C-alpha cells in the first residue's frame, strides 16, 4: 500500500510540475558557443521552460542544480548539431531528445539528472544521438512511461556507460526499435545499469547491448531479438528470453538468471551461445519451450565456461550443440531434473581422443533426443545411470588396423635385427 501511495504521489507531483512548467509557456534556443546552461543570456528567450533547442553547434554546460524544460531538444533539425555537458548539480526535466534529425551528444560525468518522461536517442531518419555517462554521474528515469530510454527510434542511438548509475526501475529500455533503424546500441563498460525491463530490437530494428564490464540488473525481463554480447562484468536478470533471431552470447563475465529461454519465431531461432565466463541459471533453462514459438538453440563451445542450472528442458523443436575443441567441452551441470528431446549435434573443433561429459543431472534425465548428429564414425554417445550424457571420440577401426599392422611390422623388424646381431 505504501508503495502504491508513493507511486501515485510521484505521478501527481510530476503532473503538477509539468503544468507549472508549461504555464511558463516559452520556447527558447541556445545562442552561445560554449556556456552555462542556466545563464539566461545564453538563450534566445530566457531560461528553458516549455521547449528548448540546441541546434547551433554550441555546448550547454550544466554544473549547478535547477529545473529544465518540458522537452530539451539537441540536434533537432536536419544538418544541425548540439551538445550538452553535465559535471555536477541536481537537475530535473521532463524529456531529453538527442538527435532528432541532426547530430547530438550528451557528456555526463557527474551530478544527477532526473527525467520524468523519456530520453530518446536518434529519433528520426538521419538523426544521431549519443549519450556518454561516466565517472560519478547518475541518470534517473522515474515515471511509468513506455519506451522510457529509447535508442534508435528511426535514427542511430548510442548510449555509452563506463561508470556511474543509470536507474530505470519503473519502465523499459528499448535498444533498436523500428525495422528501418540504422542501429540502437548500449555499450556498458563500467558502472551500474538498473532497469525494470530491457527490449533489444523489440520491433525488429537492429539493436545491440554490449557489456564488457560493469553491472547490468534487470528486475523483470530481458528480451533479446537481436544481440546481447556479454564479454565481462555481471548480468543479473529475473528472466532472459532469446526469441526470433535473438542471440545471447557469453564469452566472459558472470551471469545469474532465474529463467533463461531460447525460442524461435518468424522463421528464425533464438540462440544462447556460451564459450566463456560463468552462467548460473537459478531456475529453468529452456530450449524451445512448448508454450513459445517453434525452435530454439543452446550452443556450448569449448571448455572455457562454467554452466549450471536448476532445471533443463529441451522440447522437440530444440537444438543442443556441443562444440568440442582441444580442451574439451564445458559440462552442463543440472542440480535438479533434465528432460531432453529434439536434436543434439556434436561438432569436432579439434577434439582429442577420449570421453567427454556433456550434461549431468542430479535429479535424473527423462526423455531422449529424437536425433543425434555426430562428427563421424569415430564418435559414439550414451546416457549413463540415467543422469549423465557423454560423447566419446575413439580411433576409427581402419585407423586401429593400421596401427596394429604398423606395430607388427615394427616388432618383426626388431626381431630380425636381434637375429642378425
């Protein structure tokens, strides 16, 4: 009840503040080169109130606290450029639009910026909006508003975070929105990103979240229809779903995910690709779940990762790919039950001879693969004790025969040598 009252109060105050700002009813444009954002002399019609524009190539610098406009446009018109910089202070405004049809940058290194509605990057065709957040900077988006942080509505939107905090706890992040997007991209190399939900390419446009370090926390769902490149840092999510052509690729870092799913859609298959780092699924890991679209793939490449889950379920349209290299294969460790169906494909990527454990399940394995594709006749597989799936690489019979003949020839030569000596 307290949370509901608090939420209503925030929305009410936001509306009151919005009406108060609108009541001032004046548009203003930045006229200076580089100067203080809160210096009225740097604007054509006084300090920002209703709509404010930075389209003249200038740089507005924020270093003190204050209240911004209903909409702050930067690089709004075709061919225009504009820049914002924030180093300190506590500033509240409703909307920040970077790169309407022009080019805009926001360099946020310190202080707190609170947006009560939206932050849009790369809004229209030809628009390029870039937000760079580093140091001790903090960005808060606090209202219940769809597509609260949006990269690439119809232009190119890029958000680079190397430090600080981005908090969007009541709405969604959209990375790559419409089908004709040039691109939406979020690059996380430090700091902390906290969001209720993240949608990558929700409407079909190209979208990438690249995490090389830092922390990404998703309290609800991380939906991937294009790419999440996880190279380092920590990812924590209640649910992660790869659907349509979506790919979650982990080459490093750590991930803790309650529900992890790969499913298909629109004649494409969502994929989970693991080759490094640590992946811990605290609930179910599902490949092509029966309630989803057809298809879904889990690829485990080499022996460089640690992969664990409480439950594993692979449906009839699912595909498990085990790529075994010179170091072997990372075992999928299931602390509960595992059920398998669909297809299993084993890929020889320079595998040595020997037996490799692909999956172990404390609660046992039910079902069986409908088809198994092995690299060649020198490979075999099986399920031991109802809880372990293995694959074995042994020399082909012809190779064994050649080795045996070679051994006999060597033995005869040795005996002949001894006789002559």
